[in-house]
C-alpha cells in the first residue's frame, strides 16, 4: 500500500509560511531543493513550499501525538489564531471537536494558515 511522501504546497509569502509552519505546528525547516523550501512534517513526510501564489482554501490534516496536539492547540490559542472544532467552524473559537479520520475518531482543531489553507490537527491518542 502507498504512503504519502511529500506535497508541494503553494504559498503566497514564503517567509511568512515557513515561520507559521515552524512556530505553530512545530515542523522543522530543512532547507531548499531547487525551487522548493523543504519543511519536515514527520519522519516520512515533508512539505515542499512553492512561492507560486494561491487562493488558498485547500485542506490538509496532520495526525500528531496527544502531547503534540495539546502543545499545538496551546500555541494556536496563545497566538490568537481563529480556530474551530470542525472544518466549517473555523473562527468559532470553540473546541476541540471529535471526528473520524483514516485511523478512527479523535480530537480535532481546524484553523487557517496565512495562505489561507485550512489546517486540521488531530490525534488518535485520547
């Protein structure tokens, strides 16, 4: 069975996007490869940022440990980022929610990155 290796994520402002993804979810900047800026999101998955412009509104869901979920949620709240418990409730500033993903049900929060793509952070550890 296949697994997702990387995605090319179109962004409007490269520096703002790198700062956001390294500070809020805590991903790791790894450098560049050709036209792409590489951000590691997990041991076997990377985001390749391309400053090609985007209208945004794409959805990306990241599964993290229970501890990481609480840390990310804490940073989202501390930074005043609008969030919600479901895809259609970003900005409600309530949550977390509980929804089903690839491995079953778990807590979720949704918020926008600066582009504005809709990010989902979820955990399968309860």
